C-alpha cells in the first residue's frame, strides 16, 4: 500500500506540475492513513487467529504489523499481544525480550506499562529465590513511577503492577510495604480489576499485624461490594471475605465476648461422600477440601460441598494444598495431584536415594518441594522440577510427622519426637520453635491468622496455639456434640476456622464449627 | 445616476445642483462617485491660495488660479444640499474674484462674462462695496439692473407650500432676487384649492403676486412620536407621519419631552365633514385608534399621538441576587415590577431567556412574548452541562449521540443541557482539541498531550460558552463510528483536568450509566451507628465487631459479639439488610433491635445518628468533573446543609483523584476540620499526607509528618464517621516511606 501511494504521488507530480506542492504536503498524510488502515487489518486478522487458537498464525500477523508499520499506533499493542502469547506458550525468555522491545521502542505508550508488568510477572513466576522476587517487585514498582496516574488515570496495568508489588512484598515479608501497595491499589487507582483482591490481601496483613477490626471492616466492605455480583471472580472474592469474617468472628470476637469459638460438632454432610475411615484431610482457604481414607480414596471437594474429583491411589496419604493452590497427596515415593503429574523425590549425590517413606510434603512459594521422610532426618528440599537441592535441619528435627504452610509462605513442621513445632520462613530460615504439651502429637494445621492446631492422638484432643505458642483453646476428647475422638489421624482448618477431623474409626469427616 | 453640473448649462446651476442633490439622496449613489472630504479640502486650499495671491502684488497670477478653480468646480459632483450650497458659494466667490482681477488688469470682457454668470448663479449676490472699485461696482450694478428683478409671493393661507419653476420658494422675509423672466408659480395646501399661474419678472422691478386660496375641506393634522407611522382614516391609507413638524408648532404635554426631530406630522385634507375613524400604526408599537368629528371647514390639529411600544412581561421568580440575564444573547436587566417581582419587559418575539449566576448554574428556557401578556417563569438554576461538540465525520453517529446525550441528561433533571455544538469545535480547535489528536489520546487512555493545555481549554469554555461542566465527544471513526470518547471537564475553580469515558453508541445503557453520574448528589448524609457490623457464617445475623466509645450503638447498649437478629420486628440476616433498614429510618428515631448475646436473646432500643459523608471518588461510576462542579456550586450557594469543611474535603478528594495534587494540598491545608471526631482532623491529615506524597518527592518528609499524626488517632475515619479506619492506612503509608 505504501508503494502504491508513492507511485500515485510520482504520477501526480509528472502530469500536474501545479499540484507538486499540494502533493508534497498531502501525500504523506494519505500514506499514513493508508498504513494505519493496513495495520488495522493485520491486527484484526491476528485477533481472529488468536480467537481460533491459531497462535502461530497470530504471532506471524503481529510480526508483520510490527516490522512493516512500526509507526502505526497499533504497533505497541501488537508487541504486547506477541509477548503475552509467547508467555502463554511458556516461552518465558522470548516473551521477556519482546516486552523489552516494546519498552525500548514505545516507552511512553500505555502498552509499555503492561510490558513492565508482564516482565515482572514472568520474573515472579520463575523466581527461585527471594532475590528473584525482589527483582520482580522492582519491575512492578517502575510502572507507577513511569505512568503517573495524573496522566493515565484509568491505567489498568498500573493497578495490576501495584497489586503485584504488594503481593511480592508480602512474600518478601515486607508487610507494611505490601499494605501500602494494596492501599494505593484501592485508594489511588480507578481501575476496578484488582481492588477486590487488594482488599482481601490488605485485610490479611492487618489480621497478621493484629489490627483485626480494621481488617474486618475491609472484608465487610468487600463482601457488601461483591455479594450481589454475578461475576465468578466476584463471587469467589465474596466467599473468601465471608470466610475470613467468620474466622475473625470465631477467633477474635467470640473470645472477646467470653464465648467459645466452636460450639457445634458433627458429621460433615457431603452428598455422595462415604469414607472407609478417614485418614487424612486438608483444607484450603478458598473452601476446598482434600480427603483420604483407608480405602485409599482421594476426594477433592469444592467450596460448595460438591465432590470435584475422586481417585483411588494405592498408598495415598498426607493430603495437602500447595502454595500454588493445587491439591496433592503423597503416594509412595512421590507427590501426586488429582488430574496432575506425579512428582517422585530422589535425594541426589553419590548415592542417590529414593524417598519412599514420606511422612509429609508441602509446596512452597517458588513452587519448590519440601519433603519429610521417615527414613531420613530433617527435611529434603527440591526445586520446582523435583530436582534435589539439599537436606535441611537434620540436626534440629527429630521425626517430622506433619507439615503445614500458611498464607505468608511460612512452613510449620511438627516434630513428633521432640513434641514441638518448628516454624521457618519461605526461604527455609528458621523463625521459631513452639514446644507442645501434647502426649502424641499426630498432625497439625494452621489457620489464616497463623494459629496452630495440634492433634494429640494420645489425649484425643486438639490444642489451638497462637504462633508464639500461647494457648488459645482446647477441644476434646469430647467434642461439643458429645462425639469422642477415637482414632484421630489428621485435622485441617479452613478459611472460616472450621475444623475437619479425620478419624480412622469414623466413616465420615468430623466438622467442628 | 449622478448628473454632473455643467458650466454650459449654468443657467440653472443652483437649481440643478439642488435638484441633483435631492436625486442623489433618493438614488443612494455609490460612494466612489461622491466628492470626498479630501477633494473638498483640496479645493478650499486652492481657493485660499488663490485668494492670498489675489491680495498680493501678484494679483494677475490669481486670475489663472481662479480660472483653474472654476474649471475644477464645474464638473464636481455634489451629493447633499450642504454640498450644493458649498459649491455655489465657492463658485460665486471664484467668479467674483476672477472678475475683479480681470477688471483690474484690463480684461473687462472677461470680467463682464464672469459677473453675468455670477448673477445667473446667484441673483441676490452683492459685492463688498468697501473692497471693490467704484468702476467695477458700477459695472456690476448696471448688469444686475439689467438681469435681476424681485419676486414676492403672498399666499393665503400663509403656510401654503409655494413652488416656483418646481423649486420651493420662500418670500416670507421679503422680495427675493431672481433673474428677470417668466416663472410658473404654484401654491398648495391640504384643504385648499391648488393654484398655478405664469408670472413675468421684469429686470430692476419687484413683482408681488397674491395667491388667495379657497378652502375646500377640513384638514386633520396628525403628529406622532415616533415619526413614520402610517395613518388611515376610515380604513383608507392617507400617508405616513414622515415629515418634520412645522417650525411654528409648539409641543405641549408629554410630547414636549420628546426630541422634536423624532416627531413627524401629516396633514390630511379632502375629508368630508362628519365623524372619522383614525388609525395610526407603526411596527413594534401598539396601534392607535381614535375618532374625530369634523364639523366645519378648518384645520383639526390633534393632540400629538405618542405611540406605545408593544411589550410583554416575563416575570423571573426566585432569581438569585447578582444573576446575569440574557434574552437572545443580549444582556437585559430585570426590574422590579408592580407586583414586586423582578421582571423583564420585552417586545413581542421568540426569546431564549438565560439566567446565569457563577457556579450556581444556569436556567435556560424559550418563551414567546406577546404584547401586554405576562409570562411567569420560576427560575430554577441548574448546573449547565455544555456539549461543546461531537467531533468525527460520521454525522449519523454524531446526531444520534448528541440527541442521546441531551435526552439522558434531561431525564436526570438536575442539569441544564446547553448545546454549544455550533461554536464549540471552532473554539476548541485552536487549543489543540482536534479529532485526530483526541482519538490518539483516547486510544492510549492518556490525558496529557504536549499540544493541549487543559487550563486554557477550561478558561476558553468559561469565557465563551460558560457552564459548570463541559463535554466534548470524539467519534472513534469518521465513516461508521461504533464508539465515542467523551472528554469531560469542569469549569474553574475545579482542576482543569478532564475525565475520559468511552461509550458504545449502540449501548443504550452506556448513556444511562453516564447520566447516573450526573444524578447522584454529593451531600447525602449517612446514618451514624458508631459500630462495625460484620457478616459471619457462624452467626444468626450481623455481628457487632467493634464499638466506637460513646457512639450511638454503645449508648444503646450494644456489646461486641452481639448478633442482631431482628430490626423493628423484622428478621435481619445480613449487614446489608440491616443497613438498608437503618437507612430508611429518620435520624435519631429509636428502633427496636432483637439481639442474641451468647445464648441469651434480648431486645434493646437503638438510636442511630446521622453524619456527613465524603464522596467516594474512587468509585468508577463517578465523574470527577461532575463532582467538582457540584461541590463548587454547593460552596458558592453558601446555604448547604453540609458543613463547609466537608465540602472542602470533598473538593480536595476530587482534586486528589484528578491528579491535581498541589491544589489538593492547598485546600487541605486550609480545611478547618473538627478534632476528636471520627471524620475530622485525622481524615484531613491522612489525605494531606497522600497529596503531599504524590505532589513532589521533596515533600516526603511533610507527608511522613502527616501520616504520623493521622496514625496517632485510633478513631480517625475516611469517608464518614463509620468509614474505613485512617490509622492503619496511615501506618502502612508511613512505614512504606520509612517512617516510624
């Protein structure tokens, strides 16, 4: 099209000398309009390919647009879309480079803000260390500095960047910085997309910092703002807010009012759920449950109480939800997720050893694996791909019988032998040890407030401790409804502070609320 | 066409000149043919020069100079009576001087010719006998004796019009010198016979002509103010009162205060004796109708008729003090009428009446004013939304958007929709607001562009198309547009920064959503409970999570942990239900609550208060420009139920969200917020901290100070008394700044 315009220009000059001046002024403008039209057609074509799942074709259209019409107003968007598609395909380095090309070439375009965010998210998703996370946070932090909201008031990418900056700060343990970023997302930004989640995260920080009233205020506003929404994302956020408010009510307000946190116990009624003696249970903050029974059934139950997945795996035990939100159980020498891949664990070195007596496992904030095995002391650490990294705390831990992880990425290790709980940071650094008065500590769980729940198989009780070890409550051996714990094997606590107890002598899960 | 006077037909020079002047007036001569003031000045300068030389020793040279002057004067066009008189005087003087010069230098023939022409031109001409030689005087007198006679005409009645050879003639001051010869004398006067006769004036003699005219009818003399009214008698048009009144008529009564030249008269003769209907009509004035009885053959001068302007009254009820009123864009001043209400008196016509007062808003309506009718208008000032234009080539889309916007805003009812699409684009284009530029900005979501100074844009609108909020729409496509970017900004003193909204033209809800932003008020009070209620899955109803010390809820006996199960007897399950029920209660009214405390169910009475609230500017449905305009109007009104400091806090909050941080700082520093109130000092300190934080890196220490103060008040709230806590937010911002 550009060539055609030039030809027309030459013809006009040759035949109509008086039009030379006019042509000299008018034709570049005509040419630009034609270029923009051609770029627009390429963009539409690329989007069509994207919708049809023809990613390669879409990328090619974007490539042509970028190389042929770099001056087009659509070029930055084409670069961004390319980078996003590459990221979707797992081509992290290529996506990062494409985003960089966008930043270098069109630094003031709002698409460049999205490119910074994409780079940050790529760094975040591939982070292996806190340093990597810090680098990701640096990328997020640039967006509000480069794209002032006085100039770009509704820029969604800045809102997203601020939220991500808060998220990474949270994992880095900088709660105040995280809170400030979430507050900026909520108060200073107009884009709605991240406000709900930012409020949820902000409330969490204030809960951890002890300002539960301010946290409850925020959560209540989230609930009222999303309760009537039909959007699935809003509904999920509303559910989360309601769960957290219930947790605050149960564990902060009721004790203040002299009331017991839990007043009822009974069978968890799940349609179609029949267990042959529950041996393991895990709960996620979002309301999902993962249950294992003596028949080696593994059941995933969604937050509305429906069975989402049911598999039978020989040797399945120790259910848990990883930091990635996925459900796992240990099966022999591996961790396995219903519907997901199996991850075996082998300690490397001169004499590789397969860990086949797993007593607990978890997945950390970097996607890394933390595994306890009865045949080895301490814990073994594996990277996100299951590659052995190192053994840790062999001299500090006797027998790790269970482990849990909280929302901040902290790991709680139950040392049955030493009858204590060791708390480590997301990077494995030891933070605290809490001694237990339990006779035979069997399992532990951690709630969103950081309270520790210890199941004492010897006493048939559940002790609830604050993260500094101070006692909060004791349940059992006779529960509020009169049920006695006979062979308790595992426990879990959900986002609302409901307790789920797996008792090998009971054909159902016990629910205490 | 102008007829140029010719020396060859000098016989009737003056007459021709005069007649010519009259024709010129009638025919509206093109300007380029008239004698310009510069030409007159040049001629007079030449005359003065020739006159000076005439009086010098070189008098002989003056003969030629006067000759040139005469040549120059001959073809000179004259356009008015004044010019004709000027021409005549110059020509006569030039002829006289040349005659004297020629005579002195022995050119007696030339002198004789010049004097003859001079007397033909001006028969009454007299030479200055102190200056002129006796010989020349003798020559002049003898020639005059031979050429000039005197005519005197005595008409009865004396005010009859006398015409001699077609020219008005006046011998009331005595006989008039004329060239000897025969003349046609005519006399006319309404109500009398017309007379015409031939007379012969002999040189050197005086002819006195008596003209006794016979009355034939009564005469109605009608004088009107103003001139130019059409007069009908018995339905027959008689003429207009276009003539100036007779010099001997002396006005009396109300007519005496009118300028004499604005009064015209008309003599109507030929009327039979008996009664006659008189109608006087002039456009824009009320028609005069009268009746006269003519009993005898005489003149009937009526009292001067002062015509009254046609006018209707537009009463402007509730017009605010100091408001500017325009009628069809012309500023008019309301006066207090007989009813004691401000009113406009306007000639009958269709009017667009506009009342405007600063930021209070505008009232615009269209009325048809009818003579002697009163229109009552209730002035309801509304902030004006000025549609500055819809840019883009898709006129179908533009029209659709324009009418849709107007309909949507008018349905809201709280705003006046002011269509300025005719002048808006021309006003804004030189300021850089062109479709292409704005499209590019809209596409990128960018409000800034080096070529656009929004402060100037704001000032231009305020000066030329004033309103409270301005809206410029830009269609995203010139051919077939599916979307439009709406650029919306407020009038000063709000920040001159725009809001940008994109709407789909086919989406009927988009305009409704936009209109909703114009419908919500900023001054709503909010129930104040002094408690944080939360929903819990483990509770039967809203749970009291926190109580403000001394707040309404605590005073009512509520305790932390209480679960509210019923409100005025109706079951309550959620906080939202409770809030809705509370919102419907008048402030302070006691309400029965059923609560569950532990295992006990009990009842108590709650008396909730009410408090002001700051608008949530982060609410995306809000348009900052609209908020800014509403706040400015409330502040200007001065009678708002909302405390001034709350309005200022609102103003600052809007500025903060608009990115006008320095202005927000300026306002927040001046806000007089109460201490010890949840919504008060801590609120201002926190917002000031945010404004300082964003305004400039240099102010981080100041921001830190503000956050530290705000963090020290555990009860400080944002938005309203039960709003979000300030302290934890301030602490987080402070910590992020590295403060303690």
